[in-house]
């Protein structure tokens, strides 16, 4: 794991936004910068469908919601299927 990579999980959209807000607060406190251009969100669901009205903010920036993400070599999809 790299020091500059991290993954945040939450069972609810509200919980995820709260965690993002905590990250922002601590980043500011410790004078760290989060590269929001390399940040995004993925919503896992059994049927692969996401709610179009969901969005997550890091400060004033909206984090894009993606259908697929590779994290440390593991590809994850919004339909919860894991691909090696």
C-alpha cells in the first residue's frame, strides 16, 4: 500500500459524505493536499444501478461517480463483482 492511496467505505451515502468531510478537516489540519482530480466515488449495488442524484463533495468540488475502479491492482465494479 502506498502512503498516498487510501480507500474509504461506508454503508450509506450520508456516512460516506461524513467521512469525506473528516478527511478534508484532517488534511487541512495537517496541511496535506488531496488531489481531487485523481479522486472518485463508486457505488456498489447488487444490480449495478446507481441513483443519479447521488453526489459527494470534497469541499466545493464534486467527486465523480464511476462504474469501475482499479485499486492496488484489483478491479472493482459498481455491480459488486470483483475482477482479478
